[in-house]
C-alpha cells in the first residue's frame, strides 16, 4: 500500500511538472507567438520582456500622472508608443490583427480599449475650432470607436 501511495505521488509530480513546462513554452501548445514589426526607434524605452509584462501598468501610471497631477512626460506616453510601433503597411497599431498592439492583444485574448479615446495612428488628432470659439480635439472617424465619434460630434452623426 505504501508503494502504491509513493508511486501515485511520483506520477502526480510528473504530471504537474509536464503541465508547468508546457505552459512555459507556448509553441509547445501549438500556438506561435505573434510576429511583430520592429519599432522605428533604436531600442524600446524598457526591456522587451519587461514591456510585455508591465506596459499596461506604465500606461496607467502615465495616464494618472498626466490627468490627475498635470505632469506630462514622454518616456512611457501612449503617443510615443504609437509613433514608434505603427505599422509600415497600415500606419496604425490596431488597424489589422497583424498590427503591433492588436497582434499581441488578440494572441492573449485581451480587449484593447485604449483606442476608444486615443488615436491608433501617429498624428491622427486634429484641433478644430467650434462655433463657440473654443478649441476641441477631434479624430478621424477611422481612429475612434463609433461611440466616441458620436460623443465628439455632440451626437450629431
């Protein structure tokens, strides 16, 4: 009886080890990592592995510093990310499933909601004068969600 218990423990340990090793290698599961275009800069602002794991925290921190404290820096700004990683073919980071942001988020099954408010293409924002002489930022219809396009135009679309 003790031999059987030891053998079962050893078998369970082997199965657990196999599962952990398979999870560590996505290709072993038959799923290739997305193939991304190289960024336009010489190197990223942080190490590639660090950015894969922490980019969302950096962007949220940057957002909080800018929106809540008025501190604007460019090291981890979404605008700089878009400028560097926009596709040569589409000029965007999320126009197709092969574009930089869309490819990884699709692979990881994570919803991309940055583009509900932000442009997916460098320089896509334009400042227009409204009838009340105040300026406001608008985006081309191709770079915002229909909901945001409606709210930008005051619901008149």
